[in-house]
């Protein structure tokens, strides 16, 4: 094949018919090349150009062949190219990269080569200029370079592992983890880098899934040589070739040590009581979930293990708090926590809040559970609490809920059932005097009574929140020929099924749990509101509970409510039980005085149920008294009861107090009471309770 120098000379100077095959090949390549080419002689006269130059720059051959470079290319390009041209004419090839100046190449990055053309004697006869547009290549190289730098500098470990489990590529962060550089780790097998155990247990199974085409994410812990543990999240993505075949796995490893440790700390805090360091209620509930599930799974086994939840409620903790302060109370709780940690066979100790603790026991008999509870009680009693020179005794009531076959006979209980069982038993132990143990049994009548009471309390709370109270009225009929008709306001509760519920059991639960004040407030508000549209001569009596009578804040509420409605004062009387009046003597007398000062009447209810009724009657300024129903009894046929009623009437008459007799069930009783001087009677013979709307209209 001819030399490049000779071919260059021949294709310019030789006649066409003298060209050889090499010349033809050179000319063909010259013309079809996508790279723009110009051939100059030593005087910088254009002797030939290829097709790409003409098409891109928009010239015809006649416009460029035989013309000087300066005329065709312009002064600016000539001046910028002068050093390269001079060097190339001197025999030194020149390559430069520059931004185009002409219209066709403006804003394009051009790679320009000035290549000298030699004759057979080695003399330069001209030069060929190659002009290649490298803009896209430049941008691609920049992007690749930028990405490579990002990968190289990234703190996230990145690598590519081939199907043979050898590293194909790695950035510094990944290599540094294993004591390598990004160059030295390439080609190494995973087992030689991360160890056989890490390879077999962790890497290999996940990578095999990735090689099968699945994107895999997982978390693992790595212990360094100095014993520090780091936590990582890994993401393995299949790396495919142009045909879509998986040829490797692209792996990104992120160090999540800080986040993992923070999460663990937050979880610890979420499960731990901050004051005592014991487990908290959340952790206890988790443990109980496991216990209940295990018991269900083991029901068919002959050696089912017994678990128990033990609730410990300190007796007298409030005394320490009130006398010595909250700092002392906190210290006492820590002391109790330390004591509970000494109890044997305990799987978990938790503080539920306040002065309540819980223990979970397992793999033990009922006798051992009871022994552990007695140990707790004895240990507390024999470990006094000393604070600021004073000594306080500490006792506890303990309730036990056993997770045995009996409780799973019908259905598996929820953890809240178990906690409620232990809580009911604990309350029963406290009501029995404290410093003792009570065990929940579903058939225990006393516990069931407490359970029903709790349900009744919920009904009262629901009635207050959702408006399920209804007002009823029951007549109090005059039989003395001079008094007017009264109606006693009674309370009923609408059940969830729409049926009316008698209030006796619910009121008892409300009284036990200090809920009667809001109930009485509801009654007062609604009575005053309904009196707006009631008949103008309507006379009402409204019951007040013992809690309300003894509550100065309720007195202020009632007085303010009455002051806002002065027009109804003479139409209202308030019934106060003898027991509640005696229990809250001074408060009751203040309330009675305030009510009478506003024209309201006072009825002393359940008179005769106390041991000193006549003595206390003189201490209260009342308008009427209701004889306790037990005294009325069979008054029509019993001379003794007649004598008692006659005595009450005589004393009341002397004090100008009218008498009401309850539980009048027949005409004979009514007539007897009339003869004995009773002013009013009330009972089913006179009239049954009826809804307010039916009695007085809306």
C-alpha cells in the first residue's frame, strides 16, 4: 500500500487515469468521512474539500476550490489558527479543541487537527485540516466524570459484583470498610473480603436472588475488629447488559448506625418508665400479648404452664406525697421498684403509673403466686420509708389474675381483660382494708358486683356525655285539705336499646365514684329550662345527692343558677336526705339558708332512718319531711307503726313542718295516714312516675 505522504501528493497532482487502488481508497475515505476535511497547499490555497465540509458549511466546490483560506474561512479563524498552521507547515502535526466561530459551528466544540502532507523527499507540500464536532462527546464525558466523582466521593458504599461473586468495581467508601482501596478490591472474591460467614449467611443468598432479576433490600450488623458494631441497609439492583441479561449486581450500602441506635433508644424509652427504670404499661401489654398467645397454643398440652399478672397498688402513697412532697413520693416509688426486683420467679416488673406496679409471673403454681404476693406485702410492711427525719409506713393491696385453663374455657381473653381482672381484684383487696391479696375468679359474687358497678358507672358517664338522661315526675298528693299538689322530679336513663333504665343501681355507682355532682347539675339545668314552658302553678321537688349537699362549689353553682331565674324560686323545693345533711352539717346548713333566702322550700328526705332524727330536725330549717318508707310499712294494721308516725307528725306539727308519707300502695294506708295527720302521700296508689312530656307537655 502507498505511503500516506505519496497518496496525499498523488490524489492532488496526478491525473485520474494514473491513480492506483490505494489512491482510490484514500479518495473514497476522504469524501465519505463524516469529519469535515480541507486540503491546503503551502500557500494556504484550498486544493480540495470533502463532502461533509460542503454540506455542513453550505458551500459548493466552485466557491472554495482554488481560493485562499482567508477568503473562505475568514480573518478570525485564520488568526486563531495561525500558530497551528505554521507548526504544521514546519512538519509538526497539531491538535486543538476550540469553540466554533462560523455560523455552522457556533456554540459547538470542535476538535481541529492540522496534519502536514509530505512528498517522497520528505518536504511538506501542504496540510490537511480535520474538523470534528465533539460537543456531545464532551458533554457525555463531563456527565460521566461528574457521576464517577460523585460515586467516588460518596459516603455511601457502592460496588458492582459479578456473577462469580467477585468485585468488578468499587468506590472508596465501600473498599475502605473492608481495608482495601477501590483499585485493590477489584477482582477479589466476596468470601476473601467479608469472610466466609458473612458471605454464606448474608451476601450469597441475597445476591443469588438479585442475579435472578429481583431487587433485594436488607439490613445487617457488622462488628469491626475493635468490637464496635455498625448497622447497614443494603440495596442490590440487577445490572443488565444491552440485551437485558443480568451480568452483575449493583450494590449500595448505607451506614444507618446512628439512626438504628437512635431508634433503639427511642424504643427503650417508649417501653421504660423514666422514673424507676422498670418496664412501662406499653411493654407490659406486649408481654401479656405473648403470654395469652402462648397459653392458647399450649391448651392441649398436659403440662400447660401457669402465668399470672399481679397488680400492686400502694396504700397510703398519697399521704407521703401530701406531707413530704413529690420528691419524697418519687423516691418512695424508686424504693418500691428496687424491692420488687428482688421477688423470685418474676419475668417482668412494670410501673403502670402513679403508685401502681405490675409483675408477670410464669412457670409456677397458684401457691407460689400467692407466696410471692405475700412476700411483696410483708417486704413493704417491714421496709419503712425514711424522709427528712420522718418515717412512713408503706403497705400495698395486691390483685391477681391467673392465666390458667379456667379462663380459657370459653374464649381467649384480651390483654385488657386480664388487666381489668387484676385491677378488680386489687380494688377488692383495698376495699377489704388493704395490705392483702385478692384473686380474680369469674364466679366470685363480690367481684362480679364490683364489675357490674363499673358497668353502671360507664352508663352514667355515657348518659352525661351523650344526653341519655330523661326527666320523670311523680305526684305528691295533699290529703290535709289545705296543701297544694307537688311533683317530685325523678331521673331515668335511656339505654342503648332505647329502653328506660331505673336509676337505683346507676346512682349507687355514681355515688361510689364521686359522679353525682355533675348528675345533679344536669338535673338542675334541665328543670330550670323546662319550667319556662311548664304550667305556672306547677310545684316541684328536686333531689340533691349527699355529695352535692356537702360540696361548696355545687352550692355556688345552684345559687347562681337560681339567681338567673328568680321567677321560679317559689315553685321549687329541694329534697335533702337526713344522712347527707348530718354528714355535712355546716355545708348543709349554709345551703339550706341560701335556698330559703331565695324562696325555695326544703324537704328532709328519708326521715327516721337515722338514730337521732328528732334531735337533728331542730338543727335544719325545713318545710317538709318525708317519713322513710320502712317506717310506713303496714301502718294501716300495725299499731306500733301508727304510734311512730303519729309521734313524727306531732313533733313536725309543733315545728310547723308538714309531713309526707312514701310508699302508699292502697286506699287503706292512705286513710290511716290522713287520720294520723300526714299532709301529703306519695306512692303507686297516688300516681306512678311518668315522663315529663306526658305529665306537663314540652
